[in-house]
C-alpha cells in the first residue's frame, strides 16, 4: 500500500476506510495505551484491534512504547518522514503486518519494536538510522530481507529466529538464537556489498531511480537482473519489496528498452 505524502494532508486524525482498508491516521497527540494500567484508551481494545493500516501523519517525531502492540489485523504501517524514533515494542506482536515504510529521517528503533511480527518479510532501514535496539525483529519468522546501513549499531538478537538467519552460514540453537553476534551483524551488512552486487544496492536504496538502474543493466547486461546474492535474492526481489519507491519501476519495460536499444531501435 503505497501512499504519497501530500495525500495525508487531507485527513484529520481519526479512523476511516481508506483505499479499502480500515485506517487510523495518527497525529501523535492521541493516547491509545496506558502503560501503567495496561489498558486501551480512547478507542478501546476491540476497535483498535480492527485497524488494518496505520498512517503516521507529518509532524509526529516519536512512536511511543507499545503504542500499536498486538494489532491483530494490522497489515501496513506508513510513516511520514518527520518520525525520528520508534520506542519499545511499539509494533510488537502485530502478526499480520506485511508492509512497513519507515521514515527517511528515522534515527532509532527501540527494543522489541517489531518483535513477533510473523508475517513481515522485509524491512528497509534508512541511512539516518543510528541504532536498532535488541530483539527489534526477534521472532519475525518470515523476515528474509533486512536491508541495513553499515554504520547502524545493532543490538543483541536483533534478527534472531528469522528466515534471514536460517539462510545464513551461522549455527543457531533450538531457540533460533545465534552466537558470534558481531560476525552475524557484519555478515548481514555485507550481503550486497561489492561491485558484483551494484544493482542489488541501487534497488534496495531509499531512492532507486529508473535511469540509474537502466545504466547498470546497459553496462552489465540483462543477466544482472537475475543475479542472486548469498540469500538467493535478485535485484528485482529488492525492487518489488522496496517501500521507498514512489513510482513503480517496470522491469519488463526496462528489458524491452534494453533489447530495442541493442537492436538500434527505440521504444
């Protein structure tokens, strides 16, 4: 579910149907959860558990601890670029969550922030992120794409019990935990490093541009689209999952353009 930022300006904070989904537009001022008394406020548990999409409106800088925890039907989270911090367990145990677009200016992801989001298959961390707390994506059993900058500090067991760790060369215990934390984190950050994975890098960036992608394909040939990395992902796999793409990039159109150009024709 891709949403242009300017569309959000039309909405006041409330729950409504948007693009066929029950959507909550969060303005950062409403208090939804009482941590001290462990109870739902404002909307009540039944209502809050029915939300399918959370859209965080411009101006919100922090997603508070446990704000949207255990959202049973929550499928998508889309954040404005004003968000800088996601606190402890903010989206923990949202087991239907499949799509997350983080803020381009996000600096911190807290402990257990997305723990036990079992349907989440990919997450793209922006370059602005300095730190990801321990177990932030622990028990995200389907998570295979974890695109993270080299400078981002990763806490303990950030990606334990995920498909990514299962695909790694590292041994885990019966709980899915790994030893040699520093080696694991170094491996994760290097999955797409090197000249041979240049297209993977562009397709997983926060600003993948058609002309840059086409330039690489033109230099290296169509085969580069099908090259797999260590976790058996192609550049197009990253492109399809990348939430930062504002306008769809059509692989078939790029391939057609390449072939016609090689034949001395134009599309």
